């Protein structure tokens, strides 16, 4: 019996991919992580050095130092609040920090704090606020002399495109994704030099740019999947997976998530055999590598087995996935897996009815 795409979507889902933040100026703005990567101008959650002093007047220096210390303390408190899940409290600290950033006319601090506020608004589902805050941060970046094709600007543009996609503003979303893709592809073409002639810094920047291109492809693929443009979504996932394999390796957690996402798209397109081969590879690698989202991969494999009619195998993987999801306290995954188990039971009941009807004839 043929099944609709919507029916299949209830048993398999695309996991929101966990690419690391790749732009040099916005490192750690999403996760609040304390470890920076190499690159000039990096701003971290803690130990922030904003260079406020330009006057020789001792009183002004003391006042500036006081405000800098207060701003850093507020950012530390915001980080701790996010870690504790106290997002409203974190928002309050960030609003206080951005006031101090404006008072000291510190463009770097303003950009950084606005980007944190925007990310926080986004995870809280406050998309209109997130849009305005990202635009404000980008405005300060551009007015401060940051080039339009800087990776930090492109990453922020990608976040705006993702917001427009979630707000069903299709034209703005498509324009945003296109700007990001074209800008990154042009940069990579311009920076094309033999590997042996690249400096360490040039090599790191090129890798950063390629990872950001992979993130763009991944984000656009999820958008296209949500609008059921499955052929285009497949192409984007394949390109993103190729980049991730080259830059991160075959067993990197992001590589395995992309394999799972691509398998989901193949499954939705009715290519169940191809989907099963790919998801089986991802699951096997995830077992050996200890993937943090192994329950998601197992859940997707169970869904694909369900669509192939292998109900007993499907239940086995759903149950394993459910146990791991509960241990990870991933309630969204738990709900999806339970929906899949219900669908398995519905399929069993349907098959029993068909068998009974056939026997009566």
C-alpha cells in the first residue's frame, strides 16, 4: 500500500543539525562555550577584553574599568543562567550589559551582546525580536567597517534567512540563503590557492568558510524539506555531507547527523532501500564513535524499517532508541519515537484486518 509523504514524516524526522559556530567574530554565541578558536578579534563569554580606554584622565579610566568589569560580570551571569535554563533571567542580564556597551560606545561589545540577545530570543521562539536584534548587530558590524562578505556577517545573514523560513516569509528566506551561498562560493573561488602555498592562517580561514558553506546547505536543505521540495533538499544534503566528510571526517557527529537526515529525505522520496543502507552506515558508525544523538539515528532507522514493512525490526530499534532518548532526557525524541511505535501498532492492526477479510472471502 502506498503511503503519503506526510504519513512517512510521522515516523522519520530530520534532526536539527549541530554544526559548530564557524564565524570568527561570533564564536560561542549560541552554546555559551568557554573555549575559543584561533582568530583575531575573538570575543568569548568570559575574560572579555573590550579595550575601553582612550583617555589619559585617571577618573575616566577608573569609570571605564568599572563599567567593563560590570559588563563582563553580567555576561558571566547570563551564561550561568542559560546553563541553568533560566532564560528570562539571562535576558535581563544581557539587556543590562548592552546598556553598558552603548554607554561606553564599544562597538565590539555592542555587536557581541546583541548577537547573544538575538540567539536567546531565537531559542525562546521570539522570532520577531530575534530578527530585530540580528539586524541591529549586523548594522553595527557593517557600520564599523566589517566587509559584507565577512564570515561573521554571512553567518548572521544565515540566521536571518532561517528566521524568515520559520516565519513563512519565503521570498526573504530564499533571498537570504542565496546571498549566503553566493558570497561563500565567491570567497572560496577567490581564495583558491595550492595547499602547499597556504599559510596556517589561510588554511584555517578556508576551512572555516567551507564549514559555513556546509551549514548554509544544511539549513537550506531543512527549509526545502519542510516545504516538500525533496529533490532540492536531497541535493543540498548531499553537498553538505560531502563538505562535512572532507573537513570533519567520516565519524564526526555532524557527519552522522547529515547521513541520517539525507536518509530521511531518501525515505520520503520512496527510495527506502537506499535510505536503509545509508542510515545503517550512520548507526554502525555512531555505535563505535559514541554519538550523542544515537537515539535519533536509531529512531530514523526504525522509521525507515517501518516503511519497508519490517515491523518487528522496526519495533526493536524504536525500543532501543526510546531507552536512549529517555536517558538523554530528549523529550522531543521520546515523543517522536512513541508516535512511531503507535504507527507500528496501527500497521499491525491493519494487516490483521486485511488477513481476516481475506480469510472470510
